[in-house]
């Protein structure tokens, strides 16, 4: 059964760094674009970053551009999100997701509806 499992969340001080991982199993995730989203308490889930199937194209939300880096290692079936210069407003549950409809695609989407597999999320808390 296809599954995405996030890890690496935790508590960090403002200005610090964290690296999130998303382990994919049971499906051909390496052939599809993947992304990170986040949801803060009382807010809608929002786009953070996306990467094409081979890492050739990336996209970032405006609030994280220049601070976060998305990458993937298809040999390890793992998606990463390197987060630097963290701010209290980055506090949220972070979810990884896969766009299993777009095969071998460089096209990336920012909307939730384009992603059809989701992980359970990992909590990131940034203290001021």
C-alpha cells in the first residue's frame, strides 16, 4: 500500500534550522512530482514547496522563498525540506504529498487538489 511518512519535526528557536524528511513506500513516487504543505492552527493548509519527478524543477511559496529548499533522493525514495532562518510564523504541521497523476512531469502545482497522496504530518514549532 502506498504510504508517505514524514519525520524531522520538532521545537526550534527563531533563526534556527530543521530538515524534514518524507519516506515514500509502496508506490512509484519517484516518477511523480511531490510537494510540502503546512497547516497552522485555525488556518487553511497552504503550499510550501514542490519538486518535479527528477528534481529538475522546483517551486516555492512566497513566504518561504530563499529560506527553504526542497529536494529529493529517488534512490532512497525520500523527499526533503531544508528549513533555515525559521520564524515563529513557520509554526505548523508540515505534510508531504505526491501528485500521482502527473507522470514524469516538470509541471508543478500549488493547489491541494492536484495532490492525491498525503502523509500524516509532522509538527514544527518555532519559538521566539
